[in-house]
């Protein structure tokens, strides 16, 4: 986030995926770097996404939400 060219205020991140996390990373430290007030909202499309990861990221995302989208 710090490398963004435009330094306007950021209030939310929207993460959209239709796939699985094949690398199995622990994103806890990354989520802890979110500035306070910036929420991470996650969206999983179709049956092949890793819902448990998206729920966890949303929970760690300063009050973000997870949404399942049927494709």
C-alpha cells in the first residue's frame, strides 16, 4: 500500500477471486499492516474458491465482510 503512486485516502480493499490459494500462505502479518479504518472485503465466485481463507482475511480486515457469489 505504501508504494501507491497516488496518495489519496484509502478506505477499503476489495479482494475478488474464483480460485484456490494453492500456495497456502499465512496472510496474518500482511493483514496487520492495514491502516486502521481500512477494511478488507472479500468476494468468492463460484465453487472453487477457498472460502475459509476469504472469511479469515475479512475478519482480520478491520471489520470487512466475506460474500459468496454464485456464478
